[in-house]
C-alpha cells in the first residue's frame, strides 16, 4: 500500500500504539503514584469508538497496532476489541496486532488473544525475585505473572520481556535475566527509565541507570556484537556471541532513533500524541463523536496532526536535572 500518512520529515507513519485504559492492577514505582486518580469512564473511548478510530488509521496505511495502557487486559470486554481487529488482519491491511502487558491477566486471555491473531506479546518484568517484584510493582505478585508468561508461550505467542533498568534495584540481575530469557527462548529488552509524570517523592534521577553502563557490564562476561537491524523504533540490539541471544536496549533519552520514527500514540481518551517526549497532541475524539456518520472530519484531524509531528523530543538528563520532563504519566500515553 502507498503510505498515506507522511510527516514533515518524510517519515511514513504506519505504526499506531493505542492505550485502551489508564487503569492498572499494579502501581509500578516509576510509572504511577500509589493513589492514582483515574479518568471518569465517560472520558474514555468506548470499545466501538476504539474500533472506529483504529480502523480509520488502518485505512490510512497503519499496518501495525500495539495495544497498551495502563494495563490493557484489565479493560472490561477488551477481547471484543481484539476480535474486531481480526478482520483487518484477515483482509491483509493490518500486518500485526500486538500488546504490551504486565502479564497479570495473561493466563486468562492468552488463548483468546491467539485466536484473535496476536502472535507476539511484550511482557514487562523488572525482576525475578518475588519480594523485589512486590516492591517495584507495589500491588503485583510474581507467580501470577509467571503463569501468564507460561500461558502465552503455551498458546504459541512469541514473548519479549521488557525490563526497566533501575539503579540499585536490578543491576545485579543483568545476567540472571539474560540467562532466564535464553532458557525460555524469549527476547529481552532493557529500557532506560524516562522522566514521566509526577510520582510524588520518587527520585527518578537516582533510579536512572544508563544502558551504556549496562552494555559495558555485559561485555565483561560476553562478546557483545552490535547489530544494525532496527525496528523503526527506539530499540538497538546486540548479540551475545556465546549464547547467540539478542538483547535490545531502548534509550529514549538519546536522539538516536527519532529520524526513523514511524509511530504515533493514541490515548484512551482519543488524544493523538505525535511524539512520546512532547506535549503537543490532537483531540481526535471530538471530530469522531461530533460526526457519527462520516469519518471525513476525523481523517482531516489525523492528517493535520501528522503534519505537525515534531522532529524529535527534548528529554535531557545531562545537567542532572530532568529537563524536558513530560508531565503526563506513561500510563496515559501508553508506553
Ligand atoms: N501495563 C503494561 C505494562 O506494564 O507492560 C503496559 C503499559 S506500561 C506504561 C508500558 C511500558 O512502559 C512498560 O514496559 C513499563 O515498564 C514502561 N514504563 C512505565 N513507566 C516508565 C518510565 N518512567 N520510564 C521507562 N519506562 C516506563
Ligand atoms: Fe501498570 Fe504497566 Fe504502569 Fe506498571 S508499568 S503501573 S503495570 S501501566
């Protein structure tokens, strides 16, 4: 298909990440405060509106959808939405339907997700230690997530583990996590912690553990080869020659991926963020709700928004201040 959404920097936008809820059954320390206030239900796009929105984007050339949140699998009846997207997979217009999840509900939903056409899933997991897991997620329990990972693999899905690198927290699990993923044939990606939202007294800079340090530590034990392949996203990959395993690094605080950025993000209230690290957004809910019988105003709003997609973001930790900090939570934009 000829790409229809081209931004001012000649990037074709074919990847939409959709947050389907701001709620979550965990309260990860770097993502949410303990007593979060969530949006009133009427603010959220209904499941029908989510379908209409995603279908419109697919009509405009979006080929990859990633469903996220909050925790996408805590949204009531969310499987109705996934099954709705199956028609686009079957038509060949949508090439991939995936989700990012904390894994807590996967035991329940893995088979159904597979039936809807989901072949890959990203599961966030920062530690293999029960007690540390409870500490970092505040409300989560590791055995439940482990059952979810088992269920996803049993269903046939390819699993990638996403781990947020946290200084003084999971530094000592660099090798155990890599080995555990290798044993289970799962990919592993480390994410640098980003300055998102107001999380109370959390010292985010204290939590920051540079992926450069992490790569250097890996190189003490393994032969680390940089791979050139890119997903159009912020991940860079290395291969550990001794095990053949591929490990990803997401370094959102550098600008090394903006030039190949192919994605935009839709919040659960229908705001379109053209860049994870910028405040500019477009309200797509209004043109959709105001015109139940035609998508033309919605399409026009999407095209106008893509026309404003910025070149890159402004995060900067360099002077030990979280400059360029974005005030919204990750659970709002969907990580
Ligand atoms: N609840 C799901 C989950 O945890 O996978 C999906 C939403 S969560 C916001 C998406 C991803 O964002 C997770 O991998 C999480 O670790 C990551 N994340 C949340 N806050 C972050 C932050 N401040 N910096 C970097 N990554 C963050
Ligand atoms: Fe929930 Fe995911 Fe945020 Fe953790 S990272 S609080 S699981 S939305």
